């Protein structure tokens, strides 16, 4: 985890505020993508495109 933190800061030329801002923007984008995927899976499940696993 520490290495990932160091990489994020280094990618922003050592500017921690810029690194945090960049990570917040990336996180917002990923949350949006997850939301879209969850909605698509939900619609596909309702339409019978997915079968439930019975083990």
C-alpha cells in the first residue's frame, strides 16, 4: 500500500494535493462505472438473461 501511495504522489510530481484530487476524480469515475454495470446486470437479470445458480 505504501508503494502505491508513493507512486500516486510521484505521478503528480510530489504534489500531494494534486495526487489526492486525481484519486478523487478517478474514484468518482469508477463509482459511476460500477453503478452503470450494476444497473445493466439488474436489467438483464429481470429479463431472464441470467440463471440463478442452484449449486
